[in-house]
C-alpha cells in the first residue's frame, strides 16, 4: 500500500515539475518579446501599421525610416515617358547576299598561288589565285596536237597543189591522161578541206585556252616554243571586299565542291538576322523598325527596318528568323558579330515611368514605396506594363510627379514586414 502511494506521489511530482518548467519558458518568451518591442520603438524603427504579408493586407501600410536608413535610399520622381510595344531578342550580322558573290573554282587541280588576303579590297577582273588545272594541261596537249595536225594538213595541201598543177600541164601537153588530172584535182580539194578542218580544230582549242584565262600572247608563245605556264588564274567576278577565303596554297580543289573558295561582298550594306521567340512570332511583320547594338560598340545604336520574315519556325530553336538590310558605310559592322536586337511592334504611348529598381515583385503583383512630404514611406500596389531601358510603364497605381524609393526598396519592404 505504501509502495503504490509512493509511486503515485512520484508521478504527481514529475508533472508538477514539468508545469513549472513550461511556465518559466513562456514567461521568459513574453519578457523577451516585450524587450524587443521596446528596443524597436526606442530606435525609431517601429512600423506605424502592424506587420502584414499579403498584398491585400499591406494596403495603406507605412514605414518611417531612421536618419541612417534614409541616407542609404535613392529617391526619384516619377516622370512621363514614351513606351512602345517591343520584342527584345538576339541576332547576328551577316553578309548581304544581294551584293555578295561566292567564287568557285571551275577547274579541278592544285592551288599554286594566292594573290589576295581576307579583308582586302579587290576590283572586278583582279586575279584571286592560280590553280594547276588538269583541264589546262589537257587543253595544252590538245593545242599541240591541233597545231601539228594543221601543219600536216598544210603540207598535204602544198603537195596536192603541186601535183594538180603538174597533171594539168601534162594533160594540156597531151602527155598525160585526163583521169590523172581529175584525180589530182580531187586530192587538192580534199587537202583544202583538211586544212580548213585543222584550222577550225586549232581555233577551238585556242578558245578553250582563252576560257582558261590564257592570253593571246601566252598562246602565241606556246605555239612557237611549245611551253606555257601551267597555272590557270581565277579572277574576281565583282568589285568588293574579300569576306572569306577558304583555300590555301597546295590545296586540291574541285568544281563539284559545294564550298566556295572565296566570298567577295560589298560591306557597305549588311544584313541583320534576328531570332524571334515563337511566343511572340505573330507580333512581328515586315516594315517594323528595329534597333540593335553590337558588343564591339555598345554605345552606338544602329537602326533599320525588317524587310523579310521567314515563312516557318526553325524546328531546332523554335524561333522565327527575320532580316533587315542595314547601311554600313564605315564598315563598322562585321559579318558574324553578335547583336542585341529590339523590334518595335506597336505604336508609342505616354505613361508614368517607374525606375525598374523601385519595383518589388511578389509573384504576379508589384508594388513600390511612395515617399511622403514627412519622409514617410507608403506601400503602393501598381500595375506594370511595357519596359523601356531601365524604366517600367505604370498603368495603374501611381502618377507622374510622385516620388518613390528607387534604390533600397527591397530593404524597406523587408524591414516593414
């Protein structure tokens, strides 16, 4: 009986002890909170309204910063700015293919000599490189054969002429039969035809050499000496700048290659090719204004208009390619430069402009801290719209002339909460 009483007494004692401990902890927490509140009010950091976390609950909330806090804030007055609907994307500078020409080698062979370098200005008809073309060697052999055939035909014609003349005189002197003279006449006619055929063949081969860019002087020298330069020159078809060179000395090239050996273009006009995200592809059309900057000259803004919109979305990037022709008289823009492109897709409209740093976002909602005459900061929900540089259009919630915290708004937002 005593044992049971002792155990009951022990359990009651333990429960009492736990109650005393919990009471002491709760009392300490209450004292701590009271002390923090007194300290916060003493330092002047009290929120005039109680803390609130939802946008609806924070309407009308105000905050009075200390002198030290105020010194760390940047205040800016709301002004009216012009905003235009725009699409910002990336792009690149490309050669204007309307004023550029890829140069292919019409002959198979080995490159022997390069006459121009990338970036060099050339004129139409200027030599770009030479190639030891198998076509040229074959043409030279054909020229030798045609020259020999002509010489043989001329010798036969000379012999046939002499024979015909002798048979004619013998017939008139009653010393030879008529058939011998007639045969000599037929041989002479055949020899003349042979000479004409040989001359035509030689002219054909000579024209092939001219097509291979051999001059008449070189052909005449070759006809006399039998020696000619095996290198065939390739000339520039247009005047411009050597934009690309994809061949080197000793390289074997073929006319069936899909890669040009040179690309010559006029860089006074280039293309800007921009890649528009699929989500905004329908807002872009030909004739819209574009503005862009390149990494090489970020302080300068280049402008133009869209003159071509691709008919299909790129399946790999899910983007729509658009293009604009850009004047480039100073040759500042180089092919393959990266560009940051802004496409103006609508009409301009004026609205209050809020500094981007003044806006605090909470999901889809946005708010700013408006500065009062007594330096009291008031929570103000706004509806944002378009963006222009470092400013955001305010469609609702604030008017031009009001002042907002442009730097430090996030700090105020946290301190007031």
